[in-house]
């Protein structure tokens, strides 16, 4: 199992909200992909400039196949922090 977890920071709350909305179509496509257990890009409940990112994939092959076709929206975050975890089993 592959778990991608992290966050992105935007300059303003409005930029954060626009970014979360822009990623909605990509998240919907990811959830339809073979091997996607879950994906979410959401507004943080405490920091108005932060969006939280989580992806859970069945295996590395499924995740890599998605990365080849993901094509997210244009634009850059002020800062992005993401970690990738490999797990044999999640309870």
C-alpha cells in the first residue's frame, strides 16, 4: 500500500479555496482509477491558507500508473510538503 500525505500552503485563504476547488475534478478521476483506495485534497480546519493532501493506493504500480495520467490544474503553491509511506498492511 502507498500512502501519500502532506499539505500545500497558498498566500491567501481565497487562493487556497480556489486551489481546492480546482483539484476536485482530478480527485474525482483518481477515485475511479483501479487501485485508488482514497484521495482527498481539502481545506484545513485551522490554517486558512493550508490544504491537506492524502492519497491511499493499493500498491506502487497503481500509484505510478496514476501519476502518469494525473494532470492536475495549473498553478503553484507557495509551499508543498508531502511524504510517501509504504505499508504492507493497514488495519
